[in-house]
């Protein structure tokens, strides 16, 4: 049988039915069990007796206790006397940690299994040992100044760990203090912990409030409480309007100028700096032309007035503006009218748009416009004129008109041409009349789509000068002043047994109706050779008849426009065999591709030839005399002259000079000047030493017949002049300067005259000058007589051995050019063969 007792302590006794049945079948026992409770936080001493379990029995019983507080957590809290059944408590217990202990009770005989098992629950009695606790010891909140009373600022929450539903865990909130305590602001808290205020918030009066909030329980024995601190930060609102305290700046601006700042407004504001409640916002009234803009200096909150659109002095010398200043944040105000004992107070809240609200401050300013030099203004910036091409010079084109807006500089300007690409027009600087100075040509590259554009300037005399520009578009009308032209002056056609057609295209620089389509007509004898089909249009067909042979042909072609203006052209037609190539053009292109290489070869050859000519000139112009070496190697080509100094026996005998004079007189009739020159030469040569005459005669007689025919008169003249220049320089080195100047004069005269007779006379005069010098140099010359030579016997000289192969005679033909010159002089050109 199972039973249950309840009194403050709930006992549950669980007895096994089998056990109960067994006990009932054996014995009838009476159980006396008291109720047990443990008060939390008992102060001792420990252990103390909690209670005793009593059992009516007629035999000895032993008791055991198991479960929470004994051999389960919290271990060691409880114990039982095995013989007496007294339960002991060994230490204090906390209700908040353990509210109920569940245990098992056993009673058994000695050395036998348990007779009885009971379940026991011991309750822990709660005491008020925990005050209400807030979530944190400090709460902070930011509140806008413009918040109205009754607004929810913050909700605080506390919790009590004591037994729920008992006075120990029941508590309430209360505001213990507010710092600072202001007459127009009062904080309160609701039962749920919601904090609000009555009256008004004013950042300038108090930027922060410290509110001490308490939570207190309703314990019967003792009442416990705790507190937290709530810090309310009041954010500044715009409850103070900005005030203008002054202005700086010139208040002047030049006309046509932008970006300048003529004015700066200074303001003050009691609200917190660098907030939307402090930053100023400016507006401008009275600026109909939108010429001004005002911006806020982010550091000083000043208003900076700036010109954004040019002003015109002529439209007004000053501008009157009204500038208003306010804040970025909307304005508001709050005033306490009456403090009520309960509920909210009576306050007056005003916003910027509400009636009775303070209005933003405004100030009137005057901006003075300063006059500057304005450029002249054309009444029309773009003008059009129509003019016929090929018109006479001085034709009036158009007139431009400009005015100077400056009152003090009216009409003090001139007109000029700014851009006239072809130089066709001019302008009167004072009237603006534009006339032509050249003939207009519609086909000029400067005429685009029939329009010729000229830029006109108007320049005043201000400081600095100002210029304005107008555009004149001259529409040039067309005339039939251009004949039709062929697009190409040659065509190619292939040889064929059938008629072959090739297209001929024409064009006309003139526009319609002076252009195409064109009429084509063949001229000359073209019957059986060439025909046209078609012969009217922009392209005609030139038909080659089968009888036209291959080669280059010229066809005379007449092309006339719609007005009958015609042009005649020579059309080159190349007829070729196209069996090897597709057409003549391919063959032509192949030839053209070879041309660059051929041209390169030709240019290389020319350069090489010029180089060789330059080397020849340098060699022939060399003035330094180089003596030929004499030795055995030259014995076969040089003749001995029996003189001690080779090369000085240049004396001409009288017989030779007489023979030269006789031959010159027989060939052509010369002037008395030529005869006198020859006579002077004869006189001079008669006084030369006899031995020099013999030597000269020996060498000359044997050589002149072989070498005189090798040179023409012109070659002799040029060679003689070159040798004369060389000889003059050598003579000058020997201090014979008195003849050198005369020789140069004669040589200049030789080059300046075109008469061959006078030139030959001049050459004889130069020879005369040379003989005079030789005579002076050799006046004291005495020939040396060698011991082994027989001067009386000249047969030895004749007995010189000459090879049979004519090598000696051949060597005579290669003598020095000086012998050639002498031979040319002595033998006229018509006798040289």
C-alpha cells in the first residue's frame, strides 16, 4: 500500500506492491514520518538535526539514505544515523542553486535485504537574500533637443533571483536623483522601466543629465534594492537662428568677369559648431539674371558671394540683392508654460513654419558694376552673299555692320579681314563694304560645296584692344568656264579578230547644267579603224576595228558638254597581244616593276662617271711639277739633247718660226696684229745661242711629222693654255713677274673672244713671252763640251740605232703635251691628218 503526506514539505513514499503485499502478509507496522524543510542560508552551527524517522517495530532496524545531498550533488549536505534514523544538515544551502532535494530512504534488518524503501523530497525554504539586479550598472542614450515631453528615452530592466511570486522577488523602479536638476526638465520612470521627461530639453542649458534609477523588492523581513545610472546626452538642435554681424569685400565687380568674390558675410550662431544646427545656409533674392551664387565657408560659416554669370555695365551700373541666412537643420523652440502635479506639463513647441516662429535674418547689399572695354558687336555674326565666278575686280560683295557697346568708345573701331584663304576680297576699314580684289573661281579648292568662307574682324582702339568676329559665306555661282576633260589620256585594248570596245570617261569641273552628259566625236581619218558606241554620256565606248594593228596609236577625240563647250584631246591607244597576259595593263605593270632597278643602274653609272671625271680634273690641275726620272729604263724612248739640264732647251729656231708664219699666212688672212706678233717672235729667236737652236731643230724636225697630226687646233689651244698657266707659276718663282701679268692679260683676252684667228694670234703672243723669259735665263749659258764627243761630226747622232719594229716611232707619238702644242702651232689644223 502507498500513501502521501503534504505539509510545507511534500513527502512521496513509494512502496513496491510486491513488498507491501509481502509485509502485509507477514506483519502489520505503523510508520511515523515528520515533514522536513531546510531554510537557505542557515547560519549553523553544523551539523544540526533536521528531524527523525520513527518506526514501530519489535525488532532492530538499520536506516540508509541515498540521493541528492548525500551521495549525489550537492554531496555531504545530509546524513542519517543508521540506528536512530536522525537526519543531520552539515552546511548551508542556497535556494537559488537548489530548490528541492530528492532522496531514497531504506530500512532493513541486520544482515538482510531492505524491508522498506521510501522516496523523500526535502524542500529548500527561500529567504530574501537577493536584491533586484539591472542588466548593467550604466545606461547611455542620445536624445535630440527637439524631442517633445513624454517621448520614450530609454527602458531599463531589472531581475530578482528570489522565489518567483513571493514578496522577495517583487520590486518596483524609482528615480532617486537627476543631475543637474532643472526647473524646466523633470525625468520620470514607469512601472515597466520606461524613462521619459516633462518640460523641455535645452542643449545650451544642459548637454547631459545623470539619472540614478533604483529597483527595490518587497521582502517581508527585509527589503533589498539596487540601482543603475542612466546618462542622457542632449544633442543640440536648431533652437537658435544665425545672426549676421558684418560684411567685408569691395562690393565691386568688373563687367564680363566671372569667378570673382565682391562680398563676404559674417554670421554668429549659439548652436554647437560644425553641426547641422550651426551650419549656415544662404539664399539670394533680387538676382533675376542668376548672375550670383553664395556658398558657405565650412570653417567660418561665412557667406561668400561669387559672380557666376558675366554682368554688363551697359545694362546697369549696380545690382541690389537681398541675402537671407538660416541653418541647415529646421528651427524649433520649446517653452514651459505650466508645471502640473501629475501628468505632463503645459509647454509651447514652435517649428520654423509655425505662426509666431522667429524668421531668418536678411540683409540688403549693393554690388557695383565697373565698366571695361567691350569688343564691338556685329549685328549679324553670319552673313551670306551670292556672287558669280569670273566677275570683274572691285565687285561689291556685302556690307557688315558692328557697333561698340561702350558709351565712351562708340564707333572707335575698324574692320579687317581675319581669314581669306584665297585672298579674293578686301574690306573698307570704316564702312564695312566688302569688294573683290581677285577673280573668283568656283572650281578653287578653297570653295567647299560652292561656298567660300571669309572671316571679318572688328577691332576697337581700347586698352587692350578688343576684337569680334563675323562670318561671311560667299555662294559662288557657276559659269561654263571649263571644257570637259578625259579622266585618262590613254587606254589599252587587245588585238582581236572582232571589234573590241574600251571605255573612255570624261568629267567637267563645272556643275549642272554646264557639265555632262557629254557628246564624244572622233576626228581625223578613223574610217575602218575606230568608231564610238555609245557616243553620248559620261562614258563613251571606243570600238577598235579588227584591221587595227598592234602598237601605239593616237586618236583625236572631241568632247563637248551640254552647252556645246568642247575640248579636243589626243587619246593614246595601245593595242597589244593579250595572249601572254590578260590585258595590256598587266604587261605595262610588269615593265613598270623593272623600271626602278634600271633607274638605279643608270644613276650608279652616272655617279661613277662623275667620279672618274673628278679624278681626271684633279690630276690635270695639279700645279706641282714632277720631274721624270731618268735612267736606263728610259733609254729606248728618250733622246739625248747634249745639254747639261734636260728640259731647258725650248728655243725655237728661225727656220721653224718662218715656216710657222708662212703656213699661217697661207691658211687664212690674219690682221696686222698677228703678223706683228710673228715678226716680234722671229726677232727674238735670232739672238738665241746657236747650240740651242741646233738641238731644238734636231728634236723638232724628227718629231713634228709624227705627232702633229694627233691633235686638233682646239686641243692644242686648251693644252697650251694649261701649260702656260703652269709655266707662269714656275717663272714667277724665278722673279720674272714682269711677263707674268702680261701673259695673264693675253690669256683672259683669249677666253673672252670668239674669233679663232684672234685666239691663234694670242697663242703666238704667249709663245713670244715665253721665249723672252728663256732668253734672259739662258743669256749666260755656255754649253759643256764632253771629251768623248766629236761636235764637228754629227754623223754619230744620225747613227743612233733604231729598232726595226717601229717601236721608236711609236714612242714619238706618246711624247709630252708640250711637243704636241708646238706641233699644233707649227702645223695648221687643215694639214693635220
